[in-house]
């Protein structure tokens, strides 16, 4: 009779023990009370703003939880001093010049402290170290940026609405182009003309290319000028000859100009002295008259009976008839009698 109640008491005790163990394990797992049994390194950081950070929030390093926030307090000013407990094992791989910043566990997760950076070769974290702080983008900053972007988007939308209304009303060049068929036709014609001009330009370019190919053909003058030193030397010599001739002609013209300017020279006398010009004209008239008389004497000699036989004996091809003398002076010949 007494064995059955004792047995039931043992079973109930076992169930109670198992339940207590499960409850303790759950509490330890959920509340991270197991951190109490690991060695910690106390470090701190001073933030201007912690964004809702609370005691017990996690500390991450390289995406791994390495500790928890122990306490939060204010310094002499308005900044927040955050004391953190970092696992001693993790503190061995975190450099002493690492930075701390306020972050979040996901987009809308809880606030955490993120340790990052550090220089290789620096000593690891030690008890009492104060971490430098880097500014992180907070949710408030993100919301402010989004609000500014929304304002800009509204302004852009308003401008686009105004532009589309003007286009529909035919305002501006583009609006007229969209609404005026005649203007559109002119634009199409202009584009067609440009296409024709582009085709002509392509043809001209091809022609120029062909022409350049012919110029570069071996045996041509341009090719010889570029490749044949003898032809280039000859052309250079010809150019130098032209330059020398031009210089000589320039000297001659300067000499003539000096002669004309000097009344004591013959050409200066002819150009400046009217009497000398008249004398020269008279001399030419006398020469003309002498030539006329000489022709008349030759005509008379041909008809003289003493010389008539001499003129007949001369061969016809070799003899120069008097008519050639008359050709030089046609007026004198016509005036002279037989």
C-alpha cells in the first residue's frame, strides 16, 4: 500500500526537475544569462547620440556578437558614455584603434553598437580602453534624406506637368513641331537635305581618296617630290633660279627708276625734257624721210640703162626686188613714181 504513493512522488519529482531544468535553460538562452559565466573586457565609447540604445543591447564585430551594453550614462556635457562588456576571446582579435558606431540589427531591428576597423599590428583591446567613435547614418538621417527626395520628386513632377501642358498647347519650338504639320514637313525636308549633303560629302571623300591614291602613284610628280631626291633637288634649283631672276629684275627696275628720276641720264632726259623729246621725234622724222629718198634712188637706179643689165643677170631667188623695200614703207612706195 505504501509503495504506490512513493512511486508516484518520485515520478512527480522527476517531472518537476525536468521542467525546472528546461525552464532554466530557456531563461539562460533567451536572456543571454550565460554571458555571466564568460570572461569579459570592459571598454567604453562616448557618443553624441545613441539612437535609442539600451542596456543589454548587443555589440557586433564583423557581423558576430561579441558582447553587450553594460551601462549608459552622461559625461560632463550632453554626450552619452556607453560602457560595454566584450568577450575576452573576441577582444584578442579586435585592435585597440578600432572604431565604434551606432547601428541597427537589420533595417528596422533593434539598436546595436558596431565595432569596425583597426590597424593590423596594433595591440588588442584591453581593460578600460576608450574606443574612438565614427558617425553612422541613422534612421533619422535616412528619413530626412527620403523626405528631401520626396520634395524634389514633387518639384520635378510639377515641372514635367507644366512642360507636358505647354507641349500639348503648342507652346515653344517642340510644341510647334508637334502641332504644326507645315513645320514638321519643313523639318523632314531639312533632314532629307542633310542626308543628301551627307551622301555628297561621302562621295567627295571617296573622290578625294581616289585622287590622293593617284597622287601617291609611283612615277607621278607628287610621289617623286616626296620620294625622289633628284627631282626635289631640281625643283629646288629651279625655284632658286626664279628667285635669282626675280632679284635681277628687281635690281633692273630699281636702276630704271633711278635713271628716270635723274634728269642727267638719257632715259631721265627723255622722260623729263620736252625739248629732247621733240629733238628725238625730229630725228626719227628725218630718218623716215631719208629712208623714203633712199627707196626713190633705188627705184631710179633700177631703171638706169647702165645698171639695168646687172639687175637682169641676178638670179630670181637671190635677187631682192624693190617691192620688199616698199613693204617696209608702204606710204613712200605709193607716193614714188615709176
